[in-house]
């Protein structure tokens, strides 16, 4: 699409200056190639998880949950998590995909993707109010759930929101048929992050991941 073409052009080796795509999102030489390598990790993770039933971790930052089909935003150029879901549905012919998102910010790009893809259930635990100023209202709308937490959220309050997300996608996704749980994992809810006001520790993220794995295999 046009967005990918713009990123490719901004990533050309002859470009000497960086190109702004959003107030905090810039491309420079090599950006597009790095993004393709990152996306490949997500697709390989889908292939592996569906091949042997074991969890995979795509070590690429960030998951891309602010990017849309047509624009970059919030440090995100391409929406790796959404692309992985689409790949799982189309290439592997799954019946459903659950996208669960922990982050200090709402995944507006993932929510937009889920709104147009009925085979996906999306749930997000995030701080609100906070940029991008979406997902502030708690509750479900269609196949999307917002589980916002307030400033200063600790492991207990954030964990409750995360449990709500997992319960939502388990309820929405059919027990019959083949499916996949994809976690969009952001780590800016970590205590002392300069842009957010959550209070999670490193061990708390381990607990979130363990809860997601348990829900996926239940």
C-alpha cells in the first residue's frame, strides 16, 4: 500500500535525513528492512506455535499496536500483532484469533483492525486517560474490550484488568474450531517509565505472561 511505499522510500540508502511519520515516529536508512525482519519473527512464531502447540516469543520491539493500515504512530510503523493475526487466519485457516494487549497505552491500531475482522477478539489493559486517548471507557463493544486502569496502577489492579481481558477473549472465542492467542506485550507500564504512571515490576510481567499462557491452554 501507499504507507509501505512511503516507509520504503524513507528507508532508502541514499536518504541522508530521517523522515517524520508522526510526532515521535521517524524513519531513516534501513528502517524498512529492520521492520521486515521484525515482522518475520512474528510470522515464524505463528508457524511454530501452530506446528507444535508450544508458546513462542517474537523478540521485536514494539509490537506495533498503534500502527494502522495507512499510517505510523506512537513509535509503530507496521502493526506486527495484527499482521500475525491475519496471517494465522488466512495462511493457517484458523477459525478465530484472540489478541490480548498489555501496555500502558491503548492499542488503537489493534482495536481498529479487530473492528473490521469478526474472527478476532481484542482486549486491552492500559492506563487511562493517556495518549492516544482511545479506550478510555471501560467495557466491551462488539468484539473489543477496554480494561483501563488509573494512574499508579500496581500489580493487583493491573492484574485484575488483565484477568478481565483474558476472560473476555475466552468467552468470545469459540471452544470448537482452531484458534490462537496472540499477546501484544508492551513494557511501558513498568515502574519509573518516564511517560507513564503505572507501577509494575519485572516479576509482574512474568505473572501476566503466565496467566495468558494458562488461559490459552485451558
